[in-house]
């Protein structure tokens, strides 16, 4: 699976994930060295894993209720905002571009 990540400074980097891996995008971002707090550990409760989908939003299943409720608390969330911990890695994500928006500390 090949995706592109844009960091908080606007720099884009390709990230490659083995197909067989069962992780969330939040876990992949952390493992790839991005500074994601993920205070709640992936429970859709902290919103520090907020990402904006720059390309490929249609490839994702609709956000669940928990995710929607948490995104609603973010003043800077848009229609293309998602929680990275609620996105499971799958080949549907191929070619997608995500921008990291969550707080750094
Ligand atoms: Fe807390 Fe995603 S890690 S909401």
C-alpha cells in the first residue's frame, strides 16, 4: 500500500506499508516517525490523530458515530477531516494523500 503524508510544515513524503499489515493509519504514522500524540490510544476520544484527506476521500468508508462526534469538537475540522486511528490500512488506501492536522503537544 502506497500513501503520501503531508506533515505540519507542508512537506509530502511517500509511505509504503506491507499489504498484510493490520494497523490503523495512526499506528502507521507513529511507526513512520511522525509526531502523533494519540493520547487515547486509538479510541476516537482525543482527536490528536486528526488528519485531512487531501486525495481519495471516496475510498474510505463513512466515519462512524464516535469519530463524527469527536470531529465535531474540532474547530478546524472540515468535510475531509478524519481520525487516523479509525482508518484501517487496506489496499483501498492506495494513492491516498493525508495531511497531519492534530496537535503536536
Ligand atoms: Fe485518539 Fe485517534 S488516537 S482519537
